[in-house]
C-alpha cells in the first residue's frame, strides 16, 4: 500500500511547489528547469523509440 501512496504524495508535492522549485534552480544554476525536463523527456522518448525500432 505504501508503494502507491508515497509516489502519489511526492508527485502531488512537486506539482504543488513547482514554482518554488523552478525559482530555486534558476537562482542556483541560472538555467530554467523546464528546459532540463524537456530535454530529459525527449531523450527518454528517443531511447524508447530506438529500442522499439530494433
């Protein structure tokens, strides 16, 4: 039961505090976190499609 509740709470907290998290990373590393997440998603999709192709 805990393996379903804990990830749901973590995702909820990330969504709830997204602006604060984004501002923290922008001030700390001077890069927008949205670009990092977009690049990671594109990379994961590329890997999945590559594996499905072969």
